[in-house]
C-alpha cells in the first residue's frame, strides 16, 4: 500500500505546470493612508501587514505559468475599518470605512521578453460588508479578497488573451 501512495504522489507532482513567481515591494508605511494598529506595536503591525500581503500575492503567483514574473508595488494602503483611539484602541469596521489598495504592477512572460501587463490600479470595494465572508477570520481578509479578485480578473485574463 505504501508503494501505491508513493507512485500516486509521484505522478501528480510531475504534472505541476504552474510555477510563476512574485516580487512584492512596499513603500514607507508612514506614508500609507491607514495602516494604524489598534492594540499592537506599530512596527510589528506593519511587518505583519507586509508579510500577510506578500504571502498572499506569492500564493496567487503560483497559478502563473512557469517562469512568469509578477511585480507588485503597494503605493498606498487603506485597511478596512478605522481605528478609534479610546480605552480599547479598536479597529471599527463599518461600510463607510471600505478597503482601498493602490498598486502598480507588471507581468512578464516566462522568457522575460514580453511585457504582458503593466499598470497602476486603484482597488476598492465600497460594498465589502455585503459580501459572503468565507474565511473572514483571516487577517486582512478584505484586502486579500481585493487582491484575489484583481489577480483573477486582470492578471489571469492577460495570460489567457496572450
């Protein structure tokens, strides 16, 4: 039985054709619109935001064909919600505090010869509170959903139309 499992795993791993990569850049967090922590040290909160968003884009880029490279720069970040400084310093999430991400990106083909997409985009979701919230307990869920939708609609469409 162990041999059968090993063979099956080997077969599936040889058919993996997606191996795109991503490079993510952040500007100075002090210049972003709203990345204020509620009850966490500012430096560690900013590192957590950067880590979470970079991991998410890297995971999305794995869907790209082998050798393709996606470069994303976060020009501005406005997290869902707004921090209210009171006794608890809480991030209050209401419909008027919708998430916004300003990014610039470029997508290069597997040979590094052809620029498939290159633009500055302003991602926002003014109806973010009205959407189904599968996995909403995840950190920066609304921002990651914005990035996933953009990736699917823009990046994957650019590859399909190639």
